């Protein structure tokens, strides 16, 4: 697997994690139950944080690979 | 989710004004635009659904053309910016909603206590406060949390413990209060009231004991809720 493929895979993972976070957030907004809010707080938000870190890392790696950074 | 709940959520999404007007017969002030919580919910839903579309677009573009500058822009918006708004609105709405009676009553072990609040014949302290709107909203939370920042934090931590015990079924019936009920929670509202201070039922000699909590308000004003065995067996 090339570095470019790996970065593409990581970015797709970031999109997936964000989508999962988004669904959890929508559940909290539509049908708020204590369990839904607890899951959103302790699972959804860390997933989003992981997605942002992956996005930042993949983008930096891509910019470095293209000698833009 | 029932059709009615889905319709209510969609109504909230489309118009916080319409949702608020439909659910309440009490006249609303001129120029009513809904509550902050309703707007947070409506905008949060709008941002959340928009974000799902943005994520789908980013996914498709990434697959088709790789990591181009345009795709970077889509990713920044779909993974970095819009979810931040969604996170803020969901968190704020969730935190606000988690203090409502409906939220407390969503665990079935709480159902008898919530039913008692709505029971027109009930004379328990909690029902009296609820039915007469001595507390405007968040009735369970107001009486079961201390005031101030630490009160909110400890109430939220306790709530998390309740969720854990309920989800893992590691609770015992009948449900009992974790710690003796503190007078300070009553005195937050009643302590400075002239009606409280000048009541013949509150002799001046007992006032220091009431303030210090050595004499519980519930000795005379209980029970706060239906008897525990009755509540648990319902």
C-alpha cells in the first residue's frame, strides 16, 4: 500500500467516525434519553476528536509528501 | 420512535415557533420565537443532517479524485467545522434536557414517582410543588441537586451513576435516596421567604436547627414521594 492509499484510507476512516458521531448527536437531539446522552458524551465526542486528529495528520502528511509544507 | 414523536421532531426542525405554539395552550408573549433549547434542537438537527450530506459528498469526491485541494476543503468543512457546531448544540441541548422530568422519568423505575407528580389527588410534597408550579421547570433536578457550580457537577456525576446502575441493572428495589435529604435544598427557595420565616409552624427556637439541618424539613413536611414499597411495586 502506498502512502497515498494509506492517507486515503485514513481520511475515509475519519469520515466514517464523524458520521457515527453525527448519528449519535442526532439521536440526542431527536430523542434525548440519559443513556443516549451518556453514550454521546463518552463515545461520540471522542470519536469526533479522533476523526479531527486523523484528518489533521493525514492532511499534514499529504502536504509534506507534495513538498508544500 | 413513534410517528407522533417523529412529526414533533420534524416540526421542531422546520419551525421552533410552530412547535412551541402547538404544544402549549398558555398564552405566549407577543413576538414569541421559541425557547433557547428549541432553537438549539432545531438548528442542531439542521446542522446534523447537513453534515451527513457533506460527509457523503466528501466521501464521493475523495474516492473519485483523491486528495485534491477541493476535497481538502470539503473534508475541512465536513469533518472539522460543521461537526463542531453539531457537537456544541447536541451537548447544550442534551445537558438541558437531561434535567427535565421527562428525562428522569425515562427510566421505568422512576415511573411511579413521576406519576405521583401528575396525580391530582396526591398530597406528597413533590406533587404539591409540581402541580402548583412552585418550581417552574426541571422539578426533579431542582430538588435533587445542590445549588452552585459544585451542586451541578455533583448532580451530573450522580446522574451518570444512575444511568450506569440502570443500564447494568445493578440497582436494588425499593429505590431510596443515596444520602439524607439536605435542608439547604429547601432553604434555597424558602430560606429568605417571609412566609417561611414568620410561619407559626417554624418557631424561632427551631430556626437554628432548621438552618443547620439538624432538624429535617421532611419531619413535618414529608413524605416527599409515595411510600417506597408502594412506588416500587407499581
